[in-house]
């Protein structure tokens, strides 16, 4: 969503932590929603959106360099657990580059 909204919707930082001690006896429930455009969709911001025109668009790359959904998915899948992450500029953040785009990992 961050690609298609030009950064308007930020990716969530996913962390699994142990619940507080007074809640550890309760079952936890996770609700997940995944959506993926067709493989040939280029991951470009919806520049014609009135909201994005008003708030501005953050581009991760030039439009002509934007990956397709298929290239992005395959790049993320192939790299998972196989790439040495580099220390990022921010404290506690590691980075990798996929399809020419910097992906941050918050640890």
C-alpha cells in the first residue's frame, strides 16, 4: 500500500512480544488481511488521487524503475532469511535493498 499511496499509508512495524503478565493466561487472536495486485501491476503511486495531490507523494524510485508486483513479491521472497542486513542510519534499524528499493527492518 505504501507504493500505491505514495507513502500516505505507511507499512506497519510488526513485532511479536510477550503480553503483560496479567494477560498471559488469555488466548490471543490475530486478524490478518493480505491483498496483492495482479503480477503485471507496476507499483506506482496513484498520482491522480485528489488526496495524494493535496498531501504530496513520496516516491521510492523513478516511475520507469518501479517494480511490477510480481518482481517485488519474488524479490522479497527470495531474499527472506538469505540476505545479510546492513545497519541502518536509525538506531535499531537494519536495511536491505530489493529491486533497487531500501527496505527497513525494525529490530
